[in-house]
C-alpha cells in the first residue's frame, strides 16, 4: 500500500476525544430517557460501553463484530453475562467518521439515545471538543480477497481497494423513495460532511406492527423520517434528495466499524441492513487469507475499572 493511501486511511496514531461529552435523549425502540457520557480512553482500549445502571460484576461491552447478538432493526452488542447495549450504529458511525479509536461510553439504560435520527449530533460534539493523538499507531483492516454474502435477492460484497468506499442500492416500494443509489468514497471527511446528517426512516404502515412488538416506542417526527405512500410526513421534508440511501450507508459505516478499525476496501450492497453487515464481518474474519491488519497489530484490550487517565 502506498504511503499516501496509508496516511489517508490510518492518519498517524490512534486518537481519543479531548474531553468528556454528554448526551441525553429518548431512545428509539424502548422509549427510555438515556443519559450517556463518552469519555477519553487510553491507547489500544478500543470502543467500550459500560452500563452504569446495572449492579453486576461485568458491566462492560466491547464494540466488536463478535459481540453482536441482535440485528433486528438496529445493532445490539452483548457481553458473556448478557449485558447489552442496542442501537449503537449511529454513534459507531460518528466515531468512525471522526477517527476516534478509543473511548469509554457510560450509559444508564440498554439503548443509545436516538437524538435527531442521524449521526450529526455526535459528530458535532466530537468536532467541538476535538481529539487527542495518542502514542500507539493506528491500524486498519485491509481487504485482500473478495468476501460476499448473498441471501434472498439481497447481497453485500467487500473487495480489495486502495481506499474505503461504499456503493449502495436500496429498493423500497414507495414513490417517496426516488433516489435509490449512491456510490461514495469515504475519505477526507466525506462521512461527516455528506452522510452523517442522513436520518433513520420508516413507513407509517409499519408503525403499529413495530409498536406491538415493543419497538419504535420512542420514535417521532423529530427523530425519524416517516413515509406515508408518496409523502414524507416531516414538516421539514428531506435533508437530501437521496437521504434514504445515505442513511443506509451511515448504518453500514457504523456496523463495519465493529471490525475494530477503519477498513481499506470497497463495499457493494443491494437491499441489505444490519444483519448483512454483521454477517459480512463474520464471514470475512473466518477467512484469514482475505484480510490483514495494517499498522499496530496488538489486540485491543480494556480494563474492568474506571478510566483514570489518558495517555496522550
């Protein structure tokens, strides 16, 4: 890999946020009021969630692909004791977009607050407080051979490339969803500027079914783009004419950041979501000849204790 590409994908060293940031808001599916603190963390710590509302021995959950336990309408991760955190994908996408490798995320309920339905509130806060460069070299996951998941007419494929890009196509039977494809290179801040503001969306006809299943209890027009036939019900309409496919790319970025670092490869996806994103990572890591880490190769670990200081 060329020096230019390596610099673009890896940056220099690992990074953490420069100061603690706080978020509070309703959660999309459970309808809880969540309070969340995102704190700086040391080198090789990774992204780790801590459930501060639970009095159990192990309250930590690593944000890793093999900790994903549910992908129904969102991504849920759990530890070996069953402690879980759900709807992590928008926050994970923001961490990826801001190149934050290490953070401790304390939360008082089992779901991340939905905010406005996009990654933008997280990105804005991270940009406001800034990042701290750390001592350890950042690593990236370089794709060496194609890996693909095909199931029931949908597919997602990861192929070698010199940068990270996503070519996504959606297929919803709605006149409101007019722009269905987007091919975008996610380098040099592209995610933060063009993808992070795309909001999650749903169809009015599905609301009753979701709520009967105990999902979408915190959803509203302030945090979800709601489609009814050919109409978008939100007063402010769409933020982008292709907001629907942009949001699917946002979800994909967040889910793939569970690989443990940025990816050097190209994603091609059709009619896929959280389930396919995680299946793709599981298939990838099952094929040791299809990938390699570029940069620091030490496995990340995290202390089961309070983070007292950051190595910067």
